[in-house]
C-alpha cells in the first residue's frame, strides 16, 4: 500500500470471526488497527496542521481534511516512544484518518505496510496483570515473525479528551439510539434481579462499564475479556440448565458485547448463541465504537436485539431498563 492509497473495503460476512488489520509503523516497530475504524490514509502536510495552545503534548493540533478540521494525535508522543535514530528528520509521515465512537480523529504515524486479513482466533489478548498499568493496547498478533500490537485508539482518545458522558450519573442523559431494540419480555421488577454478562476486551473500558452498571443497580454482572470466554461460560451455564432456555433465563437475561475482540468477535458470539446454542429469547446488545448504519445491519443479521455506540454508558443503562424491567 502506498502512502496515499485509500483502503478498499473488502466485505466480510457477518459472524465468520474474521477481521482485517492495517499494519503501520512507529519507528521500526509494527502496530495495527482494525480496518473498520479506518476511513483513509493521507500524507502529513505541516501546512494543514494548526497547533492548539494549552493542549496535551500528544495532541498535535487540528488537521485539515478537505475543508474539515479534525483532531490530530501524534502516536509516537502519546505512546512515549523514544526517538528512533534510524529515521531521518525529513521523513514523510502519514495520517490515519479514523472514525469510531461517532467521531473522526487523525493519528500521525511513521508509515504503513499493508492490510492483513486473519481470524480473531489468531489475535492474543493482553495478559490480565497488565490492566493495572493501563496499557494502550488491546491485543497482539504474530505475522511473518513480527509481533504487531493492536492499538486501543478509544483508550488513547479518552485519555486526551475524556467523554463527559462517562462521568454523569445514570439516568441524567436522554435515551440513546438503539435502532433495532426489542422490548421487554421478562418479569423482572428491579435492576438487582437482572443477570447480565459483559464481554469487552479493553480492561479500562470493561472496568468503566462494570462500575457504572453496578453503581446503577445492575450488580448481578459477570465480565469477560473476549467473546470466547463469554461463549464458554454461557455454554457451561446452559449445560447446567439441561439446555433448557427457560431455566437459563431464570438467572441470565442479557449479554452486552463489544464487536472487535480477540479469540471471538461479538458478531460471531451473537451468531453462535442464536444458531449453535439455539437461544432466541436471551437479549444481546452490541456496545461498540464501530456502530454505524452498515454495522447495525450486520448486527441485526446475526440476531442482536439492540446496538449502541460507545461511550454512551448512561444510554446503555436506559436500554437495559427498556429490555429487562417490567413497568
């Protein structure tokens, strides 16, 4: 891929557990991002950058893209990478224009290599003990002898500009959008009775969601770091219930899942719950930075009951109330 190439969308069938990552460079080290976040690749032009006074060091300013100004994050600075002596001072850097969490952001990098298609089973989650260091990576993958770290772009943007919705009390915000949400079918009278599973690979985001859910009253919550862990736990629970969905629903009514996760992505998790396990009444909500009109169609095709874009946790809680609590 050349520096000015625009990534061509390669359609991936929903729920096949495949992904595409763009490999890029910071210095001589390889990193990766999910291609679904990428909108275009542009050469960096200093004349299109405007600095912002009193901004965080890694916020290089705003960058003009066809008449629109977007935030520009210098990943070398944010990841506190040392200067690479092998790189010349006049190197031509690259801007990765990404869209997620309903926002567009530019990320300044040193170069790009290519797009790789692979299975999520080839992606290794970060070790649990690393969560205490607030790593800015969600996972890694080995390709042709290179260890590629998958960058947690949502985490980085949140560090630079924390979203005010994260700090507001549940219920103080208007309801969020859930284009295909289906209504309540349970006899649950309060939040404490609702059994919920949460699959989210980012330790920071997982802890943030869990904290707000528990504080809002949804305390019967079990969390998992990827879709495979969630699927295995659900399968064990279903076996304990004699594969009777009605018995299962006495203890577990809803699953919240991210879409991009190592081992098993959220679309595959949802499809396998519906098709392989045969569970049709349990609610499934896709809570992801990748939610768009196109992604809503994909989520609906695998049997999701609702979709919501991160980081709208108060809206997520409102959606849980709609799906779970009888009035």
